[in-house]
């Protein structure tokens, strides 16, 4: 089946339609150029092209930043926390989560930080947005408190109608961190096992999911732009966390980073599929220590530093 028609069926299954957002709210302020990236890292065999958004608390709280080969720009500037940015498929908008009201909701802004629009609004926390391939809707993780702490569930919201639906109702345990294949009606997500977390794949047409990893030591899968590979995090080799890749059917698993003293997390593919940007720290929690951005050349497994603010630079997304 052709890619377009397959996704048409997928969207029909989810009952989603293209739409317009609610009235826009501008960001509190938007800062111009802050600093240049290190040109040495760009001359060392890593042709950094495109745009990377990420969150950082370099100004005291989490804000969204835009990194290119020439500059770093601050896209949000306020007193609350702006987190987990994701590019829209066409690169014109950025979705992220923020908590100006005390709980986290999903927001969308233009690529330059203007046109801030609230997408979800509820007393609970909606975090970790991901775009559907046609840009008509967003998936997100809904977090609700229970006796054991928090339970996470994947939902979608139609940007026009604001209709919210559960994506994987068949999965009964906690799950989140979604990513859609750009080429097929498939969804990768992280699901809770009895012990630990694993990567799962959900076939949206067949309404079936299956585990791609075992052992409760893997998470945060992201599709390459051609849909042929998944990058993900696994701690099975060193007990900390490395960047791995595999095929969408779970075969051909390969460890790309072998840095046994660090936690390597949050991978995102370059548009050409030749590089992966990821975060690394000697601390496991993203709320502790210093996290920096690194580039990985997939073909050679060579790792080079990309950017560090000496704070917590996290959740990069490359367009």
C-alpha cells in the first residue's frame, strides 16, 4: 500500500482531522543570539546541518533553545518550566510541555518562538508531545497520580477539534514517550514491564502491539526520517545507558555508544540519517548533574561533543 494511503487509513482509525489552534498567546519574551557554537566541533568531521531544539536550565529554569551551526537562540523566556520540544513534520512549529498553571500542558509555537498556543488544558500533567506525520494532531503522555505514584497513558489530541483519544487502549500498564513512523502507520513507545521498561511497537491499523526489547532495560525509541531504523536507549551492556539502533521489527540490534562511565540518553536522528544527537551525563537523573549534547556518526560510531552550557541540556530534536 502506498505511504499516503496507509497513513490515511491510520488517521481514520484514530478519527483525527486537520485543524486550527485556539487563539494565540505570545511568549513573555524572546531573546536574540546568545552565543556561537564551538566551531572546532563543526570542523572535526561532523557536518552539522539543520536545526536542533532542546531544553536547558542554563538561565535557572527550563527554557527551549534553538541550536544551528552558527548560533544559539533562546525561544522561550519566562518563570515556569518549558520542556521536551518536538519539531512539527514540516519544521514550521515546535510542540513542548510547560507548567505556567502549576501542572504541565502541551503548547505549540512557531519555529522562531512566536505564536504560542495552548493545546491541552486539564488539572493533570500532559507531557512528552509527538506529532502525527501529517501535523494534524499531537500525541502526548498523560500522567495521573495513583497509590503507587504515577500512571502514564498515551493520548492524542486533534489540534482543530481538541478531541482527545487513547492511542493504545490494549496496553494496560503504564506507557508513554511516543514516536510515529514517518513511512507507515506504526507507533513506537516505552512501556512498563513488571520490572523495568521496554520498547514496544504498535500497529495502528491492526490495533496490536508487541515488545521489541526484553529484560526491562530499554526505552525512548525514535524513528529515523526514512522509517527504516529505530534509535533507542538500553542499559543492558553497562548498566547505565547507551544509544542503540534496531530495525522496526526488533532485529539487527546494535550498540553505538560504548561509554561505560556515562549515561547516554535521549537520541534524535539527523534528517539524513547519518548522525544522532544525544545527551550525556555522569548522573542518571535528568534533574541532577550536568547534561551536555553530543553528536554520534552512525556509520563509524564516533562521538564528538556538540554543545554544553555547564547546566542540564536535554531532550534534543533535530530537523
